[in-house]
C-alpha cells in the first residue's frame, strides 16, 4: 500500500491502483451497493473524452506544457480504448459527479506520470492542477452525460426503427386477413390484422420521431460553465477552443448551450447548472415509447390467449416451455417482456420528476437517479425492442380460419342491415342471430330482406374492413336502402 495525502488527511491506496486518495474516500462514502463505475465504461469513456478535449484546448492556448498535454491525451486514449477498466470503484450513487470526475483525474494523472517518469504519482502531472485545468465537476459531468445520452439515443432509435419495420412488414403480410374488431372487449365490426399491425406501426413511428426530435439537445452542454456558470477558473481562450476539440474527439458536433433570448449573459450556462428538467422530457418520451410497446404486448397477450379457451387468433412463436408442471404450455414471453420494460421505465420517469424538484439554489445536485434511469431506459428499449422484433413479431402467425369465423358470426354485422333498413331492423336481426346461434347473413336471408347475391357482398367481412369497398357497396346497392 502507498500513503496519499489530501486536504483532509492521509489514506492508504493499493500500490497497483491508478486511482488515488479521493477515489478511495468517495468509494467508502458511497458504499451503498456493489455497483460501481467499473460497470459503466461508456460513462468513463465520455469523461475521458472531455478530459482529452480539455487538455488539447489548454495546450493550444498555451496553458499546458505540450509534453504534459501529450501524456494526458495518451492516458485518456488508453481509457477510451478500454484500458484500466477496473480502476473506477466509485459507487454509482455518488455526489454530483465530483467522485467520478476525481476518480478519472487520478487515473489519468497516475498514468501520465508513469508515461513521463516511469512511475505513478503526481510529480509531473497533478489530477487537479493539470488534468482538471479550466474545469469543474459541475460542468465536466453534465458534458459527459450529454455525450453518453446522445450516443445511447442514437443507438436506441435504430432499434425502435427495427421494431417499427418488423411491424410494417407484418402489416403488409396480413393486410388481407380479416378479423373481428373488438371494443371494450366486446364484438365490434370487421377489420384486418394488417390494419392492426399498421396501427401499431404508426404508433411506434410517431413516438420514434418524438425521440429523434430530442437528439440535437444532447449536442449542447454547459462545458465551460465551471462551478455555477460564470466560468471562474478558466484561462483566456479555453472556452472558445474546447468545443472544437471535443467535437473532433467524440465524432459529432458538440457546442455550448445558448439561450437566444437571454437578458443576462450566459443565462443558458447558469440555467444548465441549476436545472435538469431535460430529464423529464427525455423520460416522458421514453415512457411514451415504452407504453406503446406495452400496449402492443398487452394486445398480443389477449390475441394469443388460449390456445383453445381464449381468443387464439394470433399464434406466437414458441421460444421456451411455459410451465415446469403443465406439459405443452407455451407462455407469451415476449409480450410479457414489453410489459415489464414499460413498468420499469415508468418508475424511472417518476425518479426524473423527483430529482428535478429535489435540487436547490444554484446546482442541480440530484441528477444521479435521473441519469442512471435514463441510461437503463434507453438500454431496455434498445435491446428489448430488437429482441421482441426478432423473437416474436417476425414469427407471428394468424389462425385465419378462426379469425374469419369469429368475424362472420358476430352480431355486429347487423350494422350493414341497419344502414340499409334502419336501426330497429338491424337490432331485430342481431337479436335473432344471437338467440338462434346463426350469423346475421343467415337471418337476413331467411327474413327475405336481402337477395342472395347482394348478401354475399354485403356480409363479406374482408370488404367490410375496407373503407373504399364499403362506400362502393353502398353506392352499388343504394336502391335497396329503405329508411323511413
């Protein structure tokens, strides 16, 4: 063990550790779970990218010696490449970024010293003086959050689109398969399974576009605000230089947050330091996407119920046995997964709401739960929607015979009789069909209301699901219409 000192005293640090005393303190202070930033390499990568951009900017403005800047940049690149992956023991539940910022600062400093001197330590490069130059945890960590969320949103959008495309393909495949529509779980009028999947496709596409509209917000951040927004501690030229380097390092444009209608200079930086309401908007959209998926999952649950005693019109792919005791039972695992994703994301949305209101005065110090929740929500949608598309949506089959039979036997087909002969006549046909266990078509023919050739068209459930075909039929048979 080596002994390190800080403003609070001394502590032992493992000899082989690249982190230092402040990491040890933070790891001890927040030791409430076994989950550490070692599990979040994409967050550590983003922090290291910000550090690299800062070092390059500080070198450019002449604030950091080229030799030290080069060593810091090399150490950052090694972290970005995945080295030192076990050197971030700070718990995920920590103060507002200070713990993980100093953890990364110490790893970079020790590695930079090793590059320059052959040994760990802070003789040549200090974690605060050099690695954290012109920075504060209060602007570094939000910048890293923005980078992480931009990448995760972009990746999640691809998976949502993948799910959306699977629904579109299934809609086209089933466009001519009629079924009985149901409202309030009761018989309604005919439609097609293509229309069902088409509506789901529209639902997912609409919410995907809402998430796409949020993406540019994460290309703006408050890097350069330092502690509260005033930029105290920055050297001349840093703020004008750092974003150029950051954009190049991360591979997409990053820029400082601006408020076009500001009445006080740098209002966006003070605002961004104080408030994290962006998480409410992000989680609101993610909740909408998750609830859309949950709605689809619940409907698939019902459509596939049975197979003998439920609706049983949709046949889900069999991906695993459904019971340890009942042979042959198959459960709707993938629809269940959509529902569970929805439930978890709803809880993260509530966390985002709470954290917005539990910060105070000049710093939004409660973003931990919001950020962790947003990351897990994005990961759940990203992986979950793609999994459901591959293991469920693409393999769905329809029991077309049963679906058609259900549609043809529905008393709701008396709607056609009502349109031609009035509501009382339609009601009479519906009741008679129900009481005698017959179809409305059979009763209408028996009552002599409709000629047989006309009945074949008027009670064709596929045509009744088609808006244009229905209108054409009314035009064709308008002479039969007898309403007083």
